[in-house]
C-alpha cells in the first residue's frame, strides 16, 4: 500500500490508523456503513511525525483550551504560552485582567492569574507575572511610589512573587490594601492566534477527510503534492495559494465560560470550487477554517462533495452530504 503522505509503497503491516479528527478533540464511534470517515491508514513514520504536531497543538491552541473546558480525555495540562489570551471584560477594576483555566475536581474553571494592574489613564494595564521579566519595555520604571498598582494572584505565595518583582523594578509601595474578590462567573473575552503548525494541523484534518471520502487513489494524484508537502514538512511551495489555510470566522469575541452547548460538534465538508478543491473544517461548532487542498485539478473532476458531522457529546459521526 502507498502512504498518502510520504507516497512510499510499504507492506500493509507498517500502516496504522490515523483519525480524521485528532483524538484529543473527542473520540467517536463511527458507523460501519461505508464510507466510514473516522480513520484512514497511513504509514507508521508519518503517523509518529504527526503525533508530535498534534501533541503540541493540543496544549497550545484555542481547540486545546476548548477541549479542556469540555473535559475531553487527555492528561496533558494546557500551557498558556500566549497563543490564547483570556481576559475579563466586565467593567470595573478587574477589566482586562487575565484568567486561565485550572483543574477543580473533574472540571476546569477560570482562575485569575498572578498579575499586576498598572495605571493607564482611567484604565489599567494588566500584566501576568510570567510576562513581567520580558516587559522591562512596558516602562515599569515610569511608575513611582505614588502610583496605585493592583495585584491579584490565586495564592499568597504567587502574590508575594508579583510584589517582589514590582519592588525590584519600581522601587517600593506606599502601602498594601486589600483587593475586592474577583467575580465568580466572569465574562471572558478570548483572543488567540493561529500559527503555522496549527494551520498544517488543520490542513491534515481536511486532507485526511478527503482521503477518507474520495478514496486513497484519488488523493495520491500529483495534484495534491503541494498540500502534502505543506502538511508533512511545512513546505509552502508554489502549488499552494498564498494562504492554504484561512480562518473564516471571528477570532476575537466574547464567550460565556459556562455555556458549552455550542461546542458540541465538529463539521467537515469538501467540494469543488471551480477547478480547486476546498474543505471547510469547523471545530467545536465555532471556528471555521477553509483549506485549499488543490489548485487547478488537471484530471476529469470526480464527484467528491461530502459533509460529516462529528457529535462530540454523543460520540457519533453522521454523514450529511
Ligand atoms: Zn507515510
């Protein structure tokens, strides 16, 4: 059998199941009636290469965060590296303060990060503790002992660390007062950016899906070499458009942290757009990515239109088109 990613002919036993939707985003029991889009077979070498990519995305992406909030399987703790930012948007002293999610029993709940709020006109600039060292350029030294700097932290120890850091840069405080408790059910604004590995990861979902629905032989055509090289090696060759993976929904918006109903499904579809093949991948019913899988297909175009819905809650997959 030929692998659809490296295109190397290998014995069947060197192949392994690859999930269309990475398992970190839910597990599904597919229906056995073909075409079953749950898995495709790819070679072990490509499979382990993708594992590294997937593990990285799982802990550092908007989808990874949504997975946490949904309590999806996986022991990996989310790492807030800066790609995903969550801030309180209610008016008041905590406006703009940073939160993240921490485990509480079997759930993940929002918690205020250790941070300091520096005066900025009528507002405050909230800076998380772990970003303070690199933020000498925030001009912390323009704050003097008369400025009121707010400090919040989940523990006293974390709060002391913030104070020590500020004293180091600013000099000293006049006095320590007590902050009012932060809101229990905060309204949070999420913002995130999607890096290059993330786009490759989305492109892989789309290409896996095309392989599962249109067939292995079809996607082995050289028309797909460009997207293959992009997914496998991150190579952005001339056969691809300027943006092979685009986000076509809003990235910055308000979310109600308690309302998870809207995150109940993924949806993937693929179809022709003139001579191009374009897939749409909607994860957790929220962000939609558009993936250009092929530009100017040269052969006779077969029918490939397909749409599947992955119901995360019921762990079911349904073909819609
Ligand atoms: Zn391979």
